[in-house]
């Protein structure tokens, strides 16, 4: 029997609908016994992120998943980043739409990691890396006598980051918070797999949501409200979740180990040395086959 992978998802759900799809894929994998969702953190200042996450969790029958959110003010909380998360929060049951405050993301990350066995957790980050920066910079407290960096080194098996472009280039998650991306790239103490912009850009998923899932599915609604129509979207965040749970699994190949450098403007560059345990995904499976694999999970009935 396959032991489920312990996953913490860090998402900026709101600016793009592929975060909602990535969360749906994670739930589908959990329903198959492949993943255990320890918690979910939201990495922007949007007041609607936690409610949107909870609404999707409830749709999949997992209202008990703990949710934390970034407590910094003013980070990616403009109306242009609320194309669907506010409507999901306001039209689907969730405690945060009723005035309840979600937990602090960095504190929740510390608590969740401290409770797990050493080397057992995979963190999948599909947004700007501010929550992970706060984790690394956290100090010992009543939850754990370790610093954030020490805690990550002890408890995390691998960090999976949807961010950067390889071998070099610009990508939105890194651009939005280049200092956090740079700090995480330089200081994260475990192996890191990067799913770059180029990996998900050609993979189009979401169309089957409108053909095979009910109208009240909040993930389907996220796509329609984000796109302004029925249709597909690039699959950046889905790739990171799928790798985080299944590994390469014939879908991709891994680059040789090396180092990701992040410049002040957020541009990423791959260098072979020094070896910091960084790798990035490279294409392997036929694109249409991979699209079908991801959409089969995306439309899986709760």
C-alpha cells in the first residue's frame, strides 16, 4: 500500500485560476490515498483568499483542513487580484466570509511542521514566496525550540516551487516579490524542485470542468469568473502539485543538481555550481497525454 505524501500547500489563490485547479488536483490525489493535506497557507494580503480555499475544501469534503494567511498588509490585494476569490468566498459556505480571522500563515507553518516526523513533509509553493521567507526568518517560540530554518531542515523532505523560468527568464511569482524569492533560493535548507514558467505554459487544462462537473463546482466557477467565459487556462500550478505528490512519474525529467540565482528584479538564472540541491523540471511526457492526466484529476468527483 502506498503511503500518502504529507503535503502543505502555499498558494496565492486569486490572481490566477490555476491555483483553484491545483487545489482541486491535490484533493483528487488525497481522495486516491496518494496525499495527506496537512494544511494550506495563503500568501497574499487579499481578505478573500482563505475563504476561497475553505470553500473549495468544503466542496471536496475536507472542511477540517487548517488554513493560514499572510498577515502583511498591502501585498497583492488590489481589485485586479480578486477576479474570482471574492465571489467564491461570498457565494459558498466558509467561516471567513462571516468575519472569522484565519490563522497567521507563518505561525501555522511552524506548528504543522513541528508536529510531523523528521523529513516527512513536502511543501508545494504556487505563489510568491513571502510566507516561506517569514518561516525561514522565524525564531524559536513556544511551538518549537528551533528557528524556522532549522525546523525546515529537520522536517521538510523537499520544497517544490512553481516559480522562475529555466535556464533563465522572468516569471510572475518571482517578479511580484523578488526579495522573498531570492532569500528562499539562497537559504532554503532542503532539496528544491522548481517547476518553471515554461513547464506549465503549453499545458492547457480546464475545459472539461464545464463538460463534466456541476455548475456549483467552485473550481469551475473560478475558471469562468477569471476567464470571463468557459475554457482552458495554462497549467503552471497544477504541475507543481502533481510533482509534489507523485514525483517525476514519467511526466518529466529532472535537471542535474545545481543552483537557482534570483536577481533583484526577479529574473531567475540556472547555474551548475555551486550545487545547492536545486533542480528544475524538464519535459518528458507528450503534452496531450499530460493534459489528459491532469484533467482526469481536475474533474474527479469529490
